[in-house]
């Protein structure tokens, strides 16, 4: 058995470029990444959705305030906005805290079908009645749900 003593000097043929399979994998991955980016972009409902989430957070804070202060807190709505009232000395008065000041929508959002209505949270955090508040504008709509137990959620 004879062992080779030299390395062949013939140049190996180098592969330049990519195979079709490699190109298809890259295109597929780019497609997935671009789809993820498009899905993360805000839709047309972002304005009304933001208003609904802000309003829902303030309703939940009003519920917490009623429990912490051991006195009723009311949330009132009308087509153009909403506000909060506190029961003091046997009367409903505008809530004195700046976090609960009345708010009027300024971006075309309104509360659908809103004759003035009111949700009253008692000292235990339970609402006077379950409620569904629908916010709409030209771009979309969002609903705020207040359950009988006082939980607040935003639904599409």
C-alpha cells in the first residue's frame, strides 16, 4: 500500500452564488418578517381604541376610589364625553381630584346612542348595573364592558 506524498494541485471548482432552495428560504423569511411588521402597525381603530382604553382605566380607577374612600363614586356619560362625581354631604358633586376631571372627546370620537347615563359604584366596588359603553368615530368602534362584579374590559 502506497501512501500519497503530495497534495493534488488541481484547483477545486468554487461555488459562487446561492442555490434556488437557499433563495426561497430567504424570501420566505423576509415575507414572515414583513407580515409581522404589518400586523403590528396600528389599524384605523387606534384612535377610538386608545380613547376606550383610557376611559376604561379611569372607570376602574373610580371603582378603586369608591372602595378606598368607602363612599359612592359615579361615572356619567353623554355623547361628547364623560365625567366622575363623588357623593359628599348627601349630594353628588364633581370629583375634586384632577385624575377624575370631566373629559370631552376632541378627535371625532363619541359615545354611541348616549343619552346621559350613570354608573354608580358603591363602597364595595359593585356597580349599580352592568353596562356596555360603545365609543365610535369615522375610523372604527370599541366597546367598554362593565360587569355586574365591577370588572372593566375593552372589547372590539
